[in-house]
C-alpha cells in the first residue's frame, strides 16, 4: 500500500476508546472494523507508526498496529480459543527442558531459568516437572489449571500482546513474568533466546541466521511494548 495521507493522529471518542485518523478519516482493521484502542498511550504509539510511515507501507515497521489489528480481528471474536492456544505452552515450557551437557550450558540455563520458575511457583502456588534432554515431561494438572486460569482472565488486547512473547520465546512462564514486571524485557529475551545464542556462539552464525534471530527479537520486544502501553488492569 502506498502512503496517501499527510498526518496520522489519535482521537478520543465518547465511549472512552481511541481511534486512529489519517487526515480525518478513521483507520480500519483488515476485516473493516474500526481500529479502536483502549487508552491514549497505545493510541498515540499506533498513530506515531502511521505518521512516520514511508511512501510504501512496510507492515513490519508497524508492529503495534499489527497487534492491535490481531486483537480486534482474531482474538476478540474467540478469546477463549486464543487463550487455550497460549495456555497449552504451560505443558511444554522452554524453562522445563534442560540440557544434559555441556556443564557451561547447564549452568547458564539454571542461572537464567531457575529464578523464573521460582517466581511462578510463588506467584501461582504451583510446581513444575523439570527434565534434562528432549524427552517430553507432563506438568502437574494443578499447574496447568492455574496457569490456564491466569491466561483466560486476560482481555483480547492483553492476549494479543502476550502471543509473540509466548510463541517466539516458547515460554508462557517468562511471558507472564514479563507482563507482571517480575523481569524486564532485556532479561526476558536473554533467557528465552539462551539456547539459540549458545548454538550460534558454538557453531558460528551466518547472515540468514542472524537476520532470523533479529526478526524474532523484534517481534518479542513489540509484544512487550504493546503490553506496556495497555491501561493498567
């Protein structure tokens, strides 16, 4: 799509929502719903994406708009199904699958991942089964139930923001810790990308691998920024 507007701005409506206007015309989602946002901080950031767009629109340069579209078009019509998809990561969480060698990687995983598991144990009163190697391990049903309840309590916009954190990082626990402020985005990304960075350090990286990792990091950070801009629950 070519840029056809001069100015993008966030406009408050009487219902407490914010819409994005391009030269006075409201922006709509891909399924033609009004792009209505829950709060001025997110609306201002989305408007800034439109305002700073180049002559040809690059969707990857507008990640907050993309997540807002997803919240309205894909999550809001079936939030329970979407929450189910994220909650399933509790049974295969990255943090519960540890290397059995070498010792340096084992230690690095423990340093990065044990504090997150400890936080989740305290926060949700649950326990986790941790395994070494690639054999699957089942988590206690009480753990799955409580983490599932936590995910199902979120609204569509929060679920949309959590989605890249969970799917890119492979860890529902790290995503919840980041959302609740128990860990910062830099430390969260370092934790969930630990294995990949280790492999790149050991075997070397090519341009394609580095670009792919940079793209995943950008998606992860966009999700964190999206959640940060949402109104406090």
